[in-house]
């Protein structure tokens, strides 16, 4: 029993190293529904769970396409604890207020959508969006990339903020790697925990060729990796996955938008 408790504690500590999109709301993961987090949603920074990739000689793949997160559900704002009410400079909450509601998100192909995310413990690396048409039984092989790889913490098309949600992070600097509080060092891709507890916002554009109907979109964050697919020693070489179910509308009958916030009413 003592060994089991020790292993569970270690798992919780590792799982805390995750980040997740906060807008749009992602699938919840019941595997994280253990103390000290509130059931049934568990750790708010662990959506999609984590999977370490220590063996660099092998391809690192998740054990399941969405790490056993629950289809057709989304994480409610309350799961983010003290971060649920943090406001973006535009006045919108960083955390999707529609999370936890039943209606499925609707997106129109060709739209340029807002993405906001929060990273508790930064493992550097890169992220991209992937998608597949699904009947609820998604497979790893069916995912297709819909964006290129982007740096998780140093992308020129992304804006970064401290955990207060409104103070900009300094460009091209690490704020968590110094020996003293508020010390900064030049950004480098081999620095672990370069930008802990940060919010970030960017956009991505949906391909016009998406197949209408039920799709699953996956935010795939690969720690310790470059956009060219080269492994980097230093940050944790982990996979962090977050999935969201979306009803892709027929491009013949829907109108592309330039902001997810103008599509909120489409969720009803």
C-alpha cells in the first residue's frame, strides 16, 4: 500500500507538468479524477494526460489517440480553480465560459480561430493542431495535420502573458530559468521550465477541405522537440494531448469567421 501511494504521488507530480488549451474548452480526462483535485474533472492542467518519451530511438506515440479523455464532454471553468476568472486584456475570461455545457462546438471551414492556452510547467517544445472525421472511434492513423509545428513558448505569431493574464512576458526571454525571482535569461530551446505558469494566445486557420460532420481536433504538444522534428536534451521529452469534439459545418451553407468569439452563439 505504501508503495502504491508513492507511485500515485509520483504520477500526480508528473501530471502537473501539463498545459492545455483554455479556449476552446477541451475534453475532460477521468483518469485525472483523483485527490487532491475535484472529481470528476481532475487536474486542470492534465487534459489528455502525459506520456514520457525517454527512448529516443523509437517513435513516441500516445497509448490512445486522445489519452482516454471523455468524448462529447468539455472541461467546465471551475476545474481551473483560481485561474477560471483570470481575464484577458480584451475583457474575456482566458478559460472558455462555455466549458461543461453539452452543445457541441461548430466550426466553419476556412475560419481563422482563436486559441488560448495555459502552461503550468513549461517543457519547451512545439505544438500543432490535428484533426480527423470520426464516428466516435478515432484512430491514431487517421489524424491529419492542419497546422505546422509552432514553438510552445517562443512563437512570433503568439502573445504570452504572466499568470495574471494581462502582463506581457518579455520577448525572447526565459522567466523561470534564473536562480532568483524575476531573473531572466535569453530564450533557448534546451531550457526546461523556461516560462512556467504562462497564458498564451494565437490563431489558427481551418482548412477549407475539412469534411463536414463530426470531427475530433487534437492539440498535440511535444516537449523537448524542434519544429523540424529534432529532439532537444534538457526539457522533458513528453507528449501532451488535448482533444475537442467539433461539428464541422458544410462550407456551402456556413460563413467563415475571423474570431472564435463571434461563433459562441453557434454552440447553442
